[in-house]
C-alpha cells in the first residue's frame, strides 16, 4: 500500500518549515484547507518540488515564531493520518 503522505522538517535560514509530500497531488488544495485550522501555522504554500526523489509538488508550511517545530510536525502528521483514515472510511 502506498503511504498517502510524507513530511519533513526543513530549517531554512529565515524560518522553520515543514514540507508535506502527498502521494496524490490532486489533494494539495484540500489538505491545505484542512491544515489551516492550526493557529501555529503562519502560511501554507503549494510549491513545485525541484529535489530528486520527491513528488512534483509539495505543501510548504511556515510556522509562526517560537513554535516547537517537532511538536507541530507530530500534530500535523496525526491530523493528516486522521484525515486519510476518515477519507477511506467515508468511501
């Protein structure tokens, strides 16, 4: 079975970010809407991926200042697993 998403922490010089790579890129907009309920998130962008061995697009999540990135990644991962489990049950 193909995993529906993969997430990675990226520490850029300017801001902490989390990248989400979805197996089904057609869900980028729905997942972006789903994640916007987190108050710790400043901005979510859908970007082209230029790195090798990754999906063609990714969601780049920019966190607000002073947010624990490890805790947020765990919360986002948990929320996404719930989203995909709910989606499978609803079908």
